[in-house]
């Protein structure tokens, strides 16, 4: 979180936000930790990115944690990365609570586009233990952690970006490990890597219905849904994060052009972060 431009009231508001965020995280860690050591480890990872990180967690670590929302098996979270932000989104901010309010009936196949390190997949599996997941993630560091997090589960991992046609391109980020995008050219100073792009046809190896399709691909959703007619009819529920100028309204238009009718169940608008999230169910 960036500091405000100036003024006493701005500083007070900033400090309140920081304290509120830390207290929210602290309560979530206390609620989720299976034991005291899990609480200490996760809070240590949280502090690694703070101003006292050089004391709390001097060197990068991979914390092995047992947290209640992810089942009995441990999860793996890297310090000094944006992993903790993803974890906080799930357990502290309720980023996926819409799926608690609108559960997927007896999910058997979940497709996760932009799986990051697999924390969301583990959250899914704790609720849908009979589900099979196809998890697509292009960034090598995230992908390695994803493999660790889902190693003992029915998860097929795909080390690639998703798109409308196959090719290779540069993936880049200026906002950390959770923000890699294939949209646009890498800005000066951005971390960039070359990755393959695969299609939905190449990752869907069976004709089974997709009970839940989760899409968080940092802007590439526009390309994906512009050419979705061949597979969108298999999707029962759809959770999509729309970035930039590609809004939920534009997504709804694209679905309609593909002949798919969905009801929008919930929205989570985040204009300050430049994205909108929508949960849809087939009409």
C-alpha cells in the first residue's frame, strides 16, 4: 500500500488502513491455524514484506502451513512474494465467499485458468473433494509451487498461458508474482519471460461438463471469451476477474454473442485496483 501524498488527515487514514489490514489478517490467521506453529509461520511470512521484514524473516522461506480452509494436508506459501496477498484474499478478505453463498452442486470438474500457486484449488478441493481440477499457470515459480500444493490431489497442471490460439509470447509483470500478464508489451524494468499459449480445446481432454470455470488471467480474458463458442456450452458456473477496459458488461455481451445464457449472481467491483469480479450460473 502506497503512502498518501501528504496532510495529517491523509496520514491518519493511511495508518488506520494499515492497522485494520493487519488486524484482519491476524484474526484470520488465528482462526485458520491448526496449531501455534502454523500461526507463527504464516504471520512471519506476512511480516516478511513489512518494514520489519529484515527481523521477522530475513531470508526467503517456503512455509509449510496447515490451515483449516484448505483441508488436513499442508499448503506451501513463499515469503517475500505476493503469495501472502493471495492467501489473504481467500481467508481474510473473503474473495471466494460468493461460492459459499452460491455453491457449485456436487462439482466433478473444475477448470482454473490462472491458478497461480494452487491455493484457490486447495480451497476448492476442501469443499469439493470428489472434483477433478485442471489448473493452468504459465509462470515457472508459481507453477512449481502449484505442483507442490496439489501433489497429492486429482489435479492436472498445465505450465502455459491460456488464449484463443496457440503460440509463444512474452509474459510480464510489474506488480509481483500474482500479476503476470500476456497483454501488451513489457514496460521498461518489468520482469518478463517467454511462455507457450494453449487453447481450451487442448486442455479439455474429455467431454465432461465444466461445473466451475474460474478465470483470473490478467487481461487475457478478452481474447479468451471473444472466441468461446466451441466450449462455453459446457460451463455450468463461471467466476471471472475482468481487468481494465474489459468489464463484466463486455463479458456478458461476449457470452451472448457465443449463444450462452448466464445469470449474473454476484459482482465484486474493485475500481481502485482496476478489475471487476463476476459469478455467473447458466440460465
